[in-house]
């Protein structure tokens, strides 16, 4: 009887790499934005004072526009990455960004419009320019330019900048901070406002997806740094220029939060965003630090 172990034949996929594991995680955690129950949210929206209802609409508009933008802007990265595991993961991310856009669109049509009709108000649009401030627009315009640049010059530096804009800043800092604020404002622990459990459930599921997205981008950046293809200072400089735009998007006079309102204050949100920036950067640029598991990447604790 032969005792020597047989050599393993080469297979099509490397099932041990992070991107494949993220792909499989996405398959297992599939969810449908149209299966989330919004009945209780209709009741909760009816109890919102008018200023709070307007604040909710602004927050939803910001999230919806952001999800639509990142859905549109991810394609260049899918074009330039040549690893099959990376490509398979990015197909799930494109699909998930589309689902997130679908969720916020559905919430606006079924909850916001229904409540506006009940109040005798003119139906609003989530794409109205009144919901967005200049720093928010600038942040997403920079992201689009960084992603499109890959199609012209796919260099390690441009890949790093693209990941810094998309995965690290918009998803890892801006979106995470927004989820933090909305979940605390409309969850069970906020006594000033009625619960919106459908919204909170949707945010929870979206956060679960975003954990994979952020982890993928962080891992790509960490590899670029460890392999010596880019300097860590490039990441710090790129994100350092973007964090002030994140803070102003969330806290300026025409932004998504106000002092004295429900949930975290603008100053709390600004501090939360900065802390997320410092945390992500340390995990990427310190060789001994590991990229956290998906669930840890989307924890809401400050």
C-alpha cells in the first residue's frame, strides 16, 4: 500500500484566499430588500414631529444617493483587477450596492411618500439638491475621478488612491458613521422618537455587506504597503484630505445632523468619523495588525 501523499492537482479557484471567503460569505448572507417588513415604520413615521420627519428624509436621501453613486463608480476596479477571486468578490459587491440603492428607494416610496400623503404634503424627491451640501458632493466627485483614473493609468499608486476613496473613506468612514447615527436615532434606545424597525433592520443588513466591502479594500491596501508597491504615507495623505469632507458632510449647517436633535450630535459624529479613520489606518499600515473579521468591521461602538 502506497504511503506517500498524492500531489494535489491545480484547481480553478483558490478557496483559501480572503476574496474567495468574502464571496462565499456574501452568497450565504443573501437578503432581499423587498422582504423587509415596513408596516411598523409607517406607524412610526406618523408619530414623527415635522422637524424630525424632515431630518429623516435628509438622512435617507444622503444614503440613497451615496449607494447609487458607489454602484455606478465601482466598475473600473472590476475591469483592472485580474485575479479571479477578486473579480468574483466584486461581482457580489456590485450586486449588493444595487440592493442598497433599491432598499433606500423602496423606503422613500413606501414610507416617506405614504406619510407625506397622509400629512397632505407635496411628494418629495430623494434626488432634490436641497438634501445635499457641497462637501458631500465634492467627496463623491473625487471618488468618481479616482476610480475612473484606473482606466487611464492602472498603477499601484492609483489603485491605492481608488481604494482609499471608495472602500476606506466612503464605506469605511462616511457610511459607518451614518449608520451609527441613524441606528441610534431610530432604534429602541432613543426615547425622543418612535422606533423605525424596518429601517434599522435594513441598515443592519447593509452594514453586514459593507463589512466585506471595507475588509476587501483594507486587505488590498495592506498588501500594496507590505509588498512595497506604495508608501503608507500615500494612504495617510489621501484619506487625510478626505476626512474633513466626511465631517462637513455630516455636521455642517445643511448637513445630516443638528445639535440637540435625536441620536448623536454633530460633534459626536465628527469624533466618531475621526476615530474610525485612525482605527482603519492603523490596521492597514501596521504589519502586526490584522484586518478584523467582517462582523467586527461593522460594529457600531465608538
